[in-house]
């Protein structure tokens, strides 16, 4: 054999990729160095036997045992894995030549052109030609397919050896002859892949025979590589045979390369499975959090929808306090959970896109949109519940006021009517004198005047009772019973009054004496008494106001009343003057006044007592009005205090919303700088929470003071709450979008300049400046970036399904970034995973449980075993698993 580096190599690649032999060079080389022939005989024989033993046979003499062609054909079938034509069974020469020709034809069919090697030479036992033929087979089936970093065959094998032995001392592989004489290179190859087999630190460069024998014995015992060389022959030969060394070293490559390939395949599968397991964990967490949030909303809405009103103000105020606790304590954590749920969903979808997985579809009813709709329904019910509470409190307040007013007026009226029926039923006129009859007549007229004056009060009582019924007062039955008693009594009084008048008029003609003074006293005292009754009633009348203007109106009316007191006092003095005139006349004319005024039950003392009572009630009324003025002034201060803060906080929230919108749209710095700015914004917003809490405290004070309107501001606490929650959600969502852009940039290998270019293009066509593009603007943007969409409606429709899978009619910046990077991204595919499993399964269409547990870590192996379906095709063994459908399912191409 000749040196593979010589121009006279016995085997050389043609320009068409074929191999040929040159017999003259072969014969010359054999004559030059017979030691090489010995090495090749030993090496080639061992190499052939390493394959023939798989078929249960071997050779002893390389030039003799291949002469009939049978073992040669068997060798080619074993190393190629293909079936050769059926060999001839005869023992004649032409049978042997035919078998050898079948083997040579098969070699030629693999792209190897044999020159000067014929079947006759092999049948005749030509050593040179036989060795040349075996070398051709070795080169084609053991060395040609070796490929390392764009180098193949001999150069690839040499580069592989150099890479693997580079870290080892005293090893410098430059060729396939003298670089291997000291045995250290072979020991280094073994130690690199199986450090447990050789203690390299104990090897010595000055013991080449020992090093070689160590390598040969370890390789044969543990690596299933037969001993193909002799240590003494290598050491004692100035230049060992290159082809023998290459043949032996190629066995190490195939032994170790298969393990490396399996390790690489296992690593790829582990990576893919780890991504899948992490995504499944995120999906389970999303489902759990979504279920809990929806369950909380489901439990809360019926409570807010309960509109059963309480009967007392205290009970309704307790409901209001419970609602405040819900707003302050129970709802804020759920707002945070809802925001976190949206962030987790967006992050999961981004990870799925980056790992080339199908988008995550939550369980029915648990989409982000479903949760948003449920939340919207909750807030609508919540708003309605608060309005209902405030309305009910106002209603109960009005009811309490009306009920107290009804009781007061009813008590006054019942006090007035006491004994009136018995009085009207008397027949005292039958035994009265003329004067007494006249007196009774005048007295009755005075009573009728008094009765008419009280008609208005009865109508007021009935009106109040009707209003209490209309407002659904809880004790309406008692009110109605009392009102009905008053009305029935009033009707009876009217009937009795009319009957008594008729009786008095009937006897009036019989009596002619009238005491004008008593009559005049009675006539003037009665209306004055009524005026005092009305004044006392008004001075004691309860009132309810909600503003300074209303209390000022009451004060004005009270001042007007006080202005009439001097005139009333003159009337009192005139009435008292009539009584004094009676006394004077009686004294002057010696008349003895016995008994009461026959025309009225009112006495001068009654007038004086009521007048004193009226004068005492006036300052009490003044004090009540002034106290209410102070209360209304305090309420006005609360209104102004709340308005002052609300008019600052409301615009501040709007400004922050606009600033965040500009940060997310404008191109200012890198994504990390934008993220830092947004984090600063978020911290500033969180720090601002104390102002919201202060405003909430003022709002609570206002509600406790029953303040329900505020003309000094357009902002209500509800507006501020909604704006604050929207601000928190917006800043969190914007931060999440920047985080997803960073994930996309890092995963896809996009530079900051590319992202800025994408952002600039997006902002240019985002005409509404709302962070989204309409389909027409998106088409124009793609055309501006070089996409040919002038007539490609089908292509544009396909792109729209990628950037807008939910048919929302808009394209977000995140969807735009995903599209711009998706088609050029280098990601794992189902085909790559299938190929990796095929390596682990030794090219079988199925894989066994034992192979999975041997090649993969325990967690990933069990993950595959649980999810892979059984492989029931052909003669597959029991427990065989289908890794092809499993690989497709990982990428959403079938069900997992």
C-alpha cells in the first residue's frame, strides 16, 4: 500500500465522486515495504471479522476466504444493510467469478470505480488486489461518510481526532502514521469519551508498547472494537501503514460518534420537553387563577344584586358600611389578580410563539375577554348597588322625617279634638237662659270658625299619610289606622257641628240677649289663638335641608315671622282690652261676672300663657336654625375639601395616562431604557396612592354627613376609582408589552436598530396614534417595507390571519413585531424532534420504554412514556411507543 498523501495512491476520488485503483502503484508499494502488507492483512482481517461476526461467521485468511465470493457478498450486506442478488451455490470457478462480480457490481453501484481489479484476480487469491478491494470497501463504507465542519473522509476523520485529543499533553495528531506510534493518541481518544476506562495521568510517552496494548485491550473489552493492529509492528515500523491506522481509528469514530449523536438527540428532546412542561405549568396556573377569579365574581354579583331594603336607617347604613369594606378590602386584591392574569396570558402566548408552539386556548368561558366581560358585569352591578343604597338611605331619611311630622301633627290634632264630640252632643241649650242661648250660639259659631281653621291640618295629616304609603313606610299600617281614626272623627265632628247649629238656630229666635263684649272677645280671641297655635306648630316644626341656601330660606321665613310679633302683640293687647272693658263695665255697673265667657272656652289666662310659650319658642327656633347653619357650613367645607383634591387627582390621572401612551409609542432609547422609564412611572403612581386614600377618607366623611352632591367638582369618588384602576392596568399592560418585545428581540436575535426601525414604521402608519393600525394602514406599511401586495390579496389575507387571529380589525405593535421576525426565526420543528427520536430508536419507526429511560433524564423519560401512544404496526414488540405522532403533537399538528 502507498501513502494516502502520495500522488500515486492506489485509491483516488474521480471528479465524478468515484473511487479507482491503480495496480502498478500498488505492486510497487508492496515491493517497497512488505511490513505494510502484514499490517494491512491483520487490520483488514480484523475489520472484516468485526462485521462478519454479526452474521455468525468470520475469515481466517483474507485472500483465501473471499475467493468464492460468498463471504464477500455477506460482508457487503452486513455493512450496507442492503440485500445483494442471490449468490450462486456451485463450487466451479465460473460460480465463484459470478459471485465476486456481484459483489464488485454492488461496490460500483455505490459510486466507486474499480480500475484493474477484476473478479478473476480475487478468485485466484491475488493478495494485492484483495487488499485493494477491501480498502476500497473500508474507504467507502467506514470513512467516506465522516463529516466534521465541512470536511469529509480522511480530512474529516483527521480533524475529529485533532479536536478530541487537543487538550491532552504529549499528543499532536498530524497524520495517520507516526502520530499514533506512542499509543497516547489512542488512549486520549478513549479517555475523552470514557474517562472511567483509562487513567491517562499514569501513561508515559516512553512506553509506547504498553500504551498501545492498553488502548487495544480496553477498546476490545469495553468498546467492542477488535484488536486490528500489533503494538510491536507499529513501534518497530518507521512509518506505520496509514490505511491500517485509518481503518482502526475510524472504528473509534463510529463507536463514539453514535454516542455523541444520541446525546445530542437526547439534549434536543429534553430541551423541547422542558419548554413544553414549562408551558403546560403556565397554562395550569392560568386556568387555576382564572377559575378562582371567575368564581369570586360569580359569588359577589348575587350579593350586589340583592336589592332587599332594610326597614331602618341603621340597618341600611350598615349595608353601606359593608359595601365600603368590599371596596376598600375585598376588591383591590382581585383587581391586582385580574391584571396579573392578563400579564401571565400575554407572557405565555409570547413564549408559545417563540417556541413555535400553537397559541394557548383556555377552557371555555376562561378567555381574557370572558374575564373582562365578567368584570365589566361586576362593575355595572356594583355601580347599581351603590346608587340603590344611597337612594334607599335618602328614602328612609325622608320616611323618618315624615313619620315624625305625622305623629306631631296628629298629636296636636287629637289634643284639640279631645272632648269636642261630647261638647257638640250636649243639649244644654234646652235649659239655658236667653243670654245663655245667645252665648251658646256665639260659642258654636266660634267653634265652627275653629273647626274650619283645623281643616288644613287634617288635610296635611292625610297628605303625609299618603306619601308614607307611596314611599313604602314599614309601619304604614299603624299610620293608616291613626289617619283613618282622625278622618272618621273629623267627619263625625262636621256632622255634629251641623246638627248643633240647626238646634241653636231653632231656639235662637227664642232668645235675644247677646253680650257683645263676650262675643267680640270670643271672635277676636279665637283667630288669635289659632295664630298662636299655628306659630307654635311652625316654631316646633322639624326640617331637613341639604344646603346653605335651603337653611337661609328657613331663616328668612323665620325673620319674617319675628317681624309680625309686634303686630300680634298689639292684637293680644286689644283682646285683653276687651276683657278689661268687661271687667270695667261690670265694676262700673255693679254687674257680677260669674263663670266663663259663654262664647268661648278661651280665657284671658289662656291667651297670656300661649303668648308666653310663643315668646319662649322663638329663641329656641333661632338656636336650631343657627346650629343647622353651622352644620351646613361644615358640609360645605367638606365639599370644598373633597373638590380641591379631586380636581387635582382627576387631571393627574389623565396626564399620567397620556404620558404612558407616549412612552409606549415614541422611540426613545432602548427597550431596557423604556422599561426603566415605565418602572419609574409605575413607582411614582404607586407612591401617589396615599393621595387616593386621603380622598377616600374625605369621601367617607361626606357620606357619613349625608352629603350626596358637590357643585365644586365634576369628579366623583367612582370616577377617581375607575381612573385609578385603569391607570394601574395600563402601566402594567404597557410594561408587559415591553417585556414581550425584549423576549422577542432576544429570542429572535433582533438588534435594537431593527426594533427602532420597526417601531418607526409602525408609528408612521399608526395614524390614529392609539398603538394600533387598521388593515389598510398595515397594508401600506408592508408595501413601504418591500412586500409585493399590490395584487396579492390572498397573501395579504394570510398575513392578516397571523397578525389578527381573532378578527379584531386592528394590528397591535406586538403582533407586528411577531410577524416581522417569525418567518426568519430559527426554531425547533416537529421534523427535527422526530429525527432526534429516530436516532435514539436506532432508525426504528418506534421506540421502547427501555430506550427512553436509558437516553433521557428520568423526568423527561416519564413525560414521554405517559403521553406516547402504543405503536401497533407490523411486528413491533409489546410496549413499543409511537414517537412520530408524539413529535407532531408537541407542535400542535395533532392531539397530545
